[in-house]
C-alpha cells in the first residue's frame, strides 16, 4: 500500500480531492492511504498559536518550529511502532522542482511519505533540519502547500499499477521519456475543416508509431527544447 500523511493547518481542503475518481477508488481498495494531520494540535497557549512575527522584522507571520517538530516526532514514533519507516518532505518554493522523475522515485518507496504544508510567510528555518528533502511545485507562490501536496499525491499515486490500472498509458505520457506526448485524436474524423491525420487512420501500426514518435520530438523541440 502506498501511504501518505499530510501535515496541514487546513485538512478540510483535501475533502473533495480524496472523494473523487481514481483516488477514492484506490483508497477504498486499500491500495492507497492518506492521513491528514493538523499540527495546530501542538500550538502554543489556549489559542493553539502556530505562528509568530519574524525576528529582524518584516511582513507577515512565520510558522514556529515546535508544533511541526512535535507532530513529526509523534508520527515517527507511531509508524516506528507499526514497523514502518517515514520519508519527510517539506513542501516549499525553495525546494527542488517536482518532476515526473521525482514522482517515479517516490512511487517506489516503501516508507510513508510525509508532506509538510506551510502557510503565511513560510517556515522557521530550523524546520528544514527535520526533513529528508524539500520539494517545490514550481517557480510560483501559492497560499499554502496543500495544492502542491495534492498534485504530488495524484502524480505519485497514478504510477502505482494497482491504482491506475493501465500502465501502458503512463509509458506514453509527456515526460515519461523526456518528450512531450504526441497529439491525440478521437471521433469525429473531420470537424469544421479540421481532419485527423491520415497516418492515424491507416491501420498501419508501424506507420502510426513512426508518426507519433516524430510528432513527439517535433512538439518537444517547439514547446520544451530544454527537455531534449
């Protein structure tokens, strides 16, 4: 079973995500398990405060180390007692960009994948010493790490055979071989002067394969030459 746990201040954000489509089915069939843990439970004082003003001044609030550190320690102890290892990932714009290759690597891990989602102006720097790696969703900023965590869960999960089902589609997708995916068509064969390429209508599997490979290379050169 592929296991995730997400440390977040807003677990309700994940409600509809976990109740739809292949993710829901994978959970029901026990191929996938996702735990949502609100680290506010270890906040400070009667208001369970998890953030504070930054030393040195500046705008916004910074997540304190104690709530996250205590939640992580609690979860690691729980999994250790269950005979499981953990791999902890800080979801942050300062991390390494998330890629299809990284998704493949993580999909093969036996450890529980712990994703820590930030909010506000970010994490106390000392939190970085508690994690195994830092991953970014890309060169942009979101309100928090939850959307990126959902992206990671979906991208990693669909690489597990029992979850997606048809692994042939995975092998042909964009980024699977450092190329963008070739163009796809379905019925009707013609629509307002736009026709399906003759090669795809030929029934000649060799010709189709050659056309798809050529188109994948052409599209990658045009749109993402950095991949080549």
